[in-house]
């Protein structure tokens, strides 16, 4: 017996057991209330890919007021792609329901900004020709569970670099 009145080993196992239970409770709390995880992408390297090509396009080709519409639409497109990839990857109906609100908000945001941009600058529709197959490849790879594959990475990087020419 220890000075606590418990048999030797009971304190250690009770402490370990309490820690395990506390960790499980914390994991369950995080799963039930995703907070910003459902809204903010965790791919920090993508942020530079979203900012640098438009800046390079502005430096080379000059700035246009249309870019003030193109850039938020482009960022919305990335957030929409990220939300759809999360939704396609998730198999649980409960987790898909959590992702649904960001998915709808980002998709609506992107669609409305893209429509406004195309109404103001209809010549930008020509960029759909090289971009749509790249988006299709990236979404196909996500749907197949290979969002980190080489074809997916090449498609998203190529699409991102095309935005320099668009801006």
C-alpha cells in the first residue's frame, strides 16, 4: 500500500486511465464542434500559390480594375475546391453535414463573383478552356482518394500559374 491508501499500481493505472479518458473527451469535443477547421484550409503552402501568381501577372502585364473582381473569385475558387475536396473525402454523413455550410457559402460566393466578373469582362471566359480540365483532374484525384498525387499536384499548380496570365 502506498501512503495514499491505494495499492501499488492502482495510482499509476488510475492516472493513465484518467488521462486516456480526458484525451478521448477532448477528441470528441473537437469532432463535434469543428470551429474554424471546417472553414479555413490547413494547407499553408497554398496561400503563397494564391497570392504570388496574380502579383507576378500584375507586374508583367499591369494592373487592371477587373483584377479586383478576378482575385476574390480566384480565392473563392480555391476555398470552394478545398471544401468540395473535404466533402468528397469524408465518408461519414455527420462529418459531411458539418462541412456542408462552408461548402455552400464558398460555392455561392465563387459562383456569384465569377458571374459578375464574366458579365463585366466576358473575354475572360476563354480561360475556361485550359482551366476546366485541370480542375476536373484535381477533383477526380480527390474523389479517388489521391488528393496528394502527382497528377493532382501538377493540375492545381498549373491552374494556379495560369492565373498570372489571367491577371
